[in-house]
C-alpha cells in the first residue's frame, strides 16, 4: 500500500489557512491560571478542570507588558488588585495566535474586574456555607469575655496604621491595658500561614481577649483574610476573638466566626475601652446608692443603739447591785473563815508557848538537881573535876536560860505573824486592792478555766471599787511553751 507524505510546513500552512478567519477576532474565556510566570510579559497556561480536578482543556497564553500595565490600571480603578497566581480564576479577553514553530496559543488583551470580584464573592460564599454546614458560627462566641479585659492579644502588622490606631485609642483611654502583639502579614499569599502562627503564639498566653485587625483596603486586599483555615482556627480558639477587618458592606469570613466584629481598629478599641467607662459610671452610681443606704442604716442603728444603751444602763445597774451584794457575802464568808483559821493558829501558838516554858523549867530543875547531886557526890573531888562540872553546868544554864527561851518564843511569834500576813494576803478584798479581779458567770460560779465558758456567755467581773459586766466573744486556751 503506497503512502503519501506531506511536508510539515504544508500542514502548518493548511492549519493557518483554516484558522485565518478567526485571526484578529477577540473572545472572552473563563479559565484558571496555571504555570504562571511574569518576566515583564506574563506567560501561563489557561486550564479548565472538572469537579474531580481532571483537566478538560489547556492552552498557552501570554499577556504583553503594555497590555498588562493597562489591565492593572483598570483593576485599580475598580478598587481591586490584579492577582495572577496559579489557581486564580480569570475572565480574560483573548485573541487566537498561530505560529508554525510554537503552535496554537492565546494572547490576552483584557481582563474583566467584575469577573474577579465575582470569583472572590463566590469563594467567600463557598467558605461561609462550609462553615455554617459544620456548625462553626457562634462557637467562638461561647467563650465569655471578662467584664474588664485588660490583657489583649493583637494580631496585625506592626508597621500598619491599624496597629497605631488601635494602640493609640487604648492608650488615650488611660485604663492600663496590656497588649501582647503578634506581628502578622495581613495580605498576600503568606497571609494564612502568618495569621495562624500568630494565633498559635497567643494561645499559649494568659489573655482575656484576642483582636484581629487591619485598616481596610481594596476588596482583593481584604480577600486574603477570607481564609477557611483561619476561620476554622478562630471557631475552635480557646479565647474569645474580636475582628475589625474593614469590610464596609459584606460580612467577611472571619467576621462570621468571631465572637464580635467591628468595622475599624479604632471601633474595636473603643468598644474595649467603653467597658471600663461603663463600669466606672455604674460604680459611681453604686457608690451614691450605697452611701444613701448606709446613711439610712446608720441613722436607724443609732436610734436602736440609743434605746439599747438606755436599757443596758438600767439593766446593768440592777445586775451590778445584785453582783455587789453577792460579792459582799462571799467576802464576809472568806473573812470569817480567815479569822477562824487565825484564831486556831493563835491557840496552837499559845499552847506551844506554855508547853515550851514548862519543859524549859522542868529541864532547869532537873539540871539543878543533878548539879546538887554532883556537888555532894564529888564533895572533895579534885578542883579540876569541879571546874569541868561547873563549866558544863554553865553551858547548860546558858542553853536553858530564860533569855534563850524568850528568843525562841519571839521566833515563834514572828513565825505566827508571818502566817497571819499570809492569811491576810489570802483575803479576796486584799487581792482586789492590789489590782486583781474576781470573775463569775451568770449563775454566780467563779470562773477558773476557759473550759467553763463559751461565746455569748454573760460575765461579771469584781474589782476593788465596783464590778464590770461583759459578754464572751471568744475563748483561747493557753498552752505551755
């Protein structure tokens, strides 16, 4: 079988001839950017995929630098930034291009800002639907915010106006806030990673509240924070999170899961400071109401105290007279007992004195008798023996002399006087004059130990010139050492 071979250039010429009617015409294409690279001009592949991610169509595309600058200007005028990253859906106006060496491709002439906004909105809605489906709305709001949150974690860019506005508002409020700054990128492809790292760092600190804020911007600027991973982290965050992302109309993804959301950094700072201002007003009002209530209670208590004082004075006088009479009876009983004991001791002392004198006289008579017998017996004994006997007799006389006996009697009297002083010292009246006191219970029993008492018992304390009535507040047992 014979084969007919064609030159490759003939094939490319034929393709060019067939496509010639389409050259110079433009059409709008909806596709996803892949393998993008900007080197003055922008080169990429435009890809269409199905729901499973399989590629249905793919063509090379390039946008020349001059066209790219014009497209960026038109996006800027529409209030958004042109994002040309892999995975970005674009609505691009294209022109077909054929080259025998490089094949078929597309040349981008324009892009639709409205399409870009629509894609951002679709992305935002898809994320919100997923979060609502998983029940994440309102979960973070379950964390109670302290009445006065003064340890605040802040997630924003340290170099941003949002940081300056937020901190200045709290500083001007003058309530001593402590701000723990977690620096993060608030736009760009690293936004999600940076904000998540900042939240993880703040989660380890003892904070009252975490604030995520930025100072507004274009919709594409704000779209970087419509991040599902950040939203899920906020929903499950262990602390209440407030947001101030700058959305003027639509609710952002982070606003939907945060415990509360505000428009600007200043607004969220003012809301925090307002809690302190509101409490201060409430405290001032409470002070006024407390002062008025206290004055009314004081007047009432003064009147009641006056009546109680009057009744207490009259009752205490009667009780004092009664206790005084009882104390006199006790004192008389003690005095009678002391006098009785003193009489007994004096009787014993007198008996001892008589007995001592009798024994002394008997001993003296006995010694005299012995002396006479010795004198008769010795007779004409030697003078030395007589001298010795006389000396012994003199010693006995001195020992049994009346003077010695009187000295012993005086010593006994002094001993009796000391005993009498001891007895007098035991007299309760003397103890009272020296500063001591006698305390009795309501039944008249003498208080000797704290174990006899309990809180609330009435006591009567007797001193030298009267008595004192009191009530036990508490008892305390003293221990040795």
